[in-house]
């Protein structure tokens, strides 16, 4: 990677663990300082735990091991004011903002209990969460005058729907697809400022989202269509670092011409 990343600052939501942590560590290795937030408490309508404050602190320690600084804050991306507060504190300490990775996300695996609530909470975390993240940061990027890169973390589900009667899973696909539309309007709106906006679409990745009891129970259920979840390449699941390596390129100047794209990081899942 080029040396031009040195001294830049990236905001990452959902930074306590999984892909968010991998982005933080990988970008720190590029010389980038990090502002990282996470909800650090559970959300009732999802059936596995969110990241914790201790995990967010561990991410910060890993960033510091790479020789960079990480400012951390507890914020729910559904709460725009809370996100803005962490961003403002981070920029006050680190001096600028160049990269935004809207990565926070949850999914529900279990049987439907409260369809409307599960639909709404999923949309709120994924879609409104990304909106709040952009709202809290876009003026910083524009006013910085250095261009910038926004990455909205969608999913293979945002490229290709898989049949389900569960409102939470329907909402996950709808929200991840909604991020594509949101990305396109942002890419058009801010291109003149050299602010690039793209979605990434990972297939299954080892993280808190996939290594939990609710996921294991769903996978073991004979009614689950496991074949529909398999990749084209004979790769069962990706590592968070696989996604972080791709994103490190996408946010770098080597990708300075890439905007408005839906980048499938999916081992061929979406054309299978
Ligand atoms: N793991 C996969 O297989 C997979 C595949 C495709 C896309 N994704 C997407 O990747 C992103 C990262 O997920 P991951 O795989 O690292 O899972 P993860 O569960 O390990 O990490 C997600 C993080 O987001 C945080 N978070 C959740 N809701 C939040 C909220 N309202 N406010 C702030 N933080 C919140 C969680 O606490 C957690 O630390 C998500 O958007 C997810 O939808 C994951």
C-alpha cells in the first residue's frame, strides 16, 4: 500500500470485535489513526450478544500495538446524537477525518417472536445506523477538503436474496440492499469533493455474528437450506482479515478511481 495513508483518520462503527476490529488493526498498520464505537450492550430482539466495552478496549490495544492511536466510545448507531458525540470527540483528539466504515450490524437467526419489532430493529441498526454514521461525518469529510472514502458494509444478502418467511431475515436483506441505493446517492452527491462511496458485500465471515449458539442452532435445523448458503469457491467461510485487506485497498489512494460500486467479497456466492 502507498505511504499516503500515513496520518489519516478512520471512523469504524461496530469496532469491538469481528470485522470492525480487523479493519481497525489493518488500517492502523497503514499508518491510520482510528475512532471506534460500539453499542457495548445487547439488543433484545437479536438472539446473540453484541460486543462489549472490554472487547472495544482490546481493539484499541491492538491498534496501539501497531503504533497508532484509537479513540473509543460507546454509542448505538441508532442514536444519531450519540454517534456524533463520539465522532466529535475523536476528531477533536485526532484532528481530522478521512475514512468512514459503517460496519455495525446484527442479524436474528431464531424463530419469529415479534415480527414487526424484529423487522424494525433490523432496519434501524443496519440502514438508519449507516445514515446516522454518514450524517455525523459527512461535513467533516467535505470541510477537510482532502476527499475521502466511505464504505457501507452490506452483505452477499444485499446482492442476492434467499427465500425466508422470517421478518428479521427479510429485513436484513432489504436493509443490506437498501445500503446500495443509499451508497449510490451519496456517491453522486459527494463525487465533486473527491469523496468516494462504495458498498462491500461479504459472504460468511468468522465473527461474533457467525460463532454463536443461535447461528449453530439454525445451521443444525433440518429445515435450514444450508446449500443456499454455500460459496462458489470451495471456501467454507472467510476470515475478518480477508475483508479488512480488501477494504484497506478500497480506502487507499490506489483505489482513488473507485466509487459508486457494489464490491462482492463473496467467494462467488452471488453468482452461484
Ligand atoms: N459475519 C458475516 O458472516 C457477515 C457477512 C456479511 C456481512 N456482514 C456484516 O458485517 C458487519 C460486521 O459484522 P461482523 O461479522 O464483524 O459481526 P460481529 O457481530 O462480530 O460485529 C458486529 C459489531 O457491531 C456491533 N453493533 C451491533 N449493533 C450495533 C449498534 N446498534 N450500534 C453500535 N454497534 C453495534 C456489535 O456490538 C459488534 O461488535 C455487519 O454489518 C454484518 O451485517 C457479516
